[in-house]
C-alpha cells in the first residue's frame, strides 16, 4: 500500500523538522506537561529541575543522532558506537541522580541505576530508530532519483540515435526533385519539416500521444518511399489512439530496419505495418521482404537500440518477438502502455 504524500511530507520533509522534534519531546514529557495544567498530580520537584532534566536528555539524544550515529554507526564502527552510547547514558544517569537526590542514603543505588539506564536507553532507542528510518527513506529516495535520472539520460541518448542516413537520403531526394521541378517537392519539404519539428520539440516530453507518433511514422514512410518508388507500403491502424500515450520514437528503429533490409532491387519490395490498440495493450507487427542484406543489424542504432529502449521504458510490460524465414522478416511487439 502506497503511503499518502502528506504523511511522507510530515515525517520526512525537512521543513517540518522543528515541529517533529517539538512533538517528540512533548510526547516524552507528556506526564510533566499534564501536571503543569492540573490534569494529573502536581510535580514533586521544582520546575527548574525538570527543565535541567529535559536539557540533559536532549543533549544525550542529539549528541547521539547527530554525532555518534553518522560518525561511528553509519561508518561500520558499531562497537565504538555502542561503547560511547553506553557511556553517555551513564553520564546522564549520574547527572539525574545528583539532580534529583541530594542525600545518597535516601535512594537504593542499584535499583535506581538499573531503572534509570533502562529508561534512558529506551528514550535513546526511540530517537535513534526514528532517525535511522528517516535516513533510510531519504537514502532510498536519493537512489531512486539517481536511477530515474540515469534511465532518463539513457533514454534521451538512445532517442537521439535516429538514423542520420534517412536525413541525408531525403535531402538528396529533395535536391533531385528541385532539379527536375517535381510537383511534389513542396509537400516533401513540408513532410520533412514536420518530422524534424516532431523530433526536436514534441519528443522532449517523456511520452507523446499515440496518434502523433503514428502520424510521425506515416510521414516517415512517405518520405522513405520517395526514393523507393517501387516499394509497396501497407500501413493499418485499429483502435482509439487519441487517448493513450507512448514513449516517443520507440517504434522507429523497427521501421528503419524494415527499409534497410527490404531493398532487393527487384521492384517487388514491400513493408507492412499494423498497429492495433486493444484496451491497454498495443500490438504492433512489421513485416518486410528479405533484400540484398540478409543479416539483421543487432548493434548500433538498430534492433539493439529498440530493445534497450523497451527494457528501460516498459520493464516487464512488453513482449518482443522477431521471426524470419527465407522470404521475409516479421517483428511482433506487444506493449502494455498504461
């Protein structure tokens, strides 16, 4: 069960530290405070003695949690920590003894000593336990933040590894179209502009709308098809894609590989891509014929990039299957995108 945020703030946020310390000491000396307001029996000793006792206990507690604990216990010097802790407890016991009892003969030393050591040890144990819980929480949060930062950095790096050959090839095609005054030149430039804008600006977020990602892939397919005019491309989408989000450019490496390995030079090349959203499950299939290159790229920015990004972005929430026979390659990908 997840702890409510306000509980975390109260117990672990530094801005409430003074109030937490105040509440702790009110709890420890609740009986004395109730006596002052007449709710319990009156104090048997002067108030200034109680004040000195409180100061002594506070000195013991804060010396332990702010000095002994970080310098000894948290550095693995447990024996030294235990020895110094026991010594500070004895000092407080002696201090309280002379504070409350002027005549040594009026108190049974052994009984007083044992009970006082136990009481002070219990007080110290409570304070140390609370401090260790706080430090553990802060440390775990810090580790989690570092892991998240590392994942975000790696995802951002992998995301920038979009194949530069695509851009070079497209610019060459645009150059040829400009030389021949091709009527589709303006539309091609606009499509390239949309692609670059999407990569540079829209992909800065952790997730993008699935419909926008699909539009990007469609533009990508259209631009690649310009230089492969005999390539047959089928692109099918099913499901409501307006209400779900996905990691940006996570499907692109599979499309890049399909174009790269479908070029046979025979004029019968094809690429088929289907995207089907069934509830929270996104099913993607990409199929292409085998071209002149028969060895799939498993390094660099190809499938290794896509696989790694899936592992980072959707751990335990995706299934990737790669199939091939003598004529074709087939990629089957399922992602739980919620």
